[in-house]
């Protein structure tokens, strides 16, 4: 296996891992914020 290919695979794997983490954190933030909005709206009425 070529060193350049190994380096490319390592960088690609790291990029995919970081991307999955960012998407996961964004989804948690959106759903948590939605829950906060629903609680706030239900307390108004």
C-alpha cells in the first residue's frame, strides 16, 4: 500500500468522523431547542 493512499484514507476517515459528530450535535441541539419551545408554549396557555 502506498503511503499517500494511507494518508488519504486516514484524513478521509477523520473527516467523516468529525462530520458525523457535528451532525449529531446539531440534531441534539435542534431537538432540545424544540422541546424547550414546546414547554414554553404549553406554559403560556
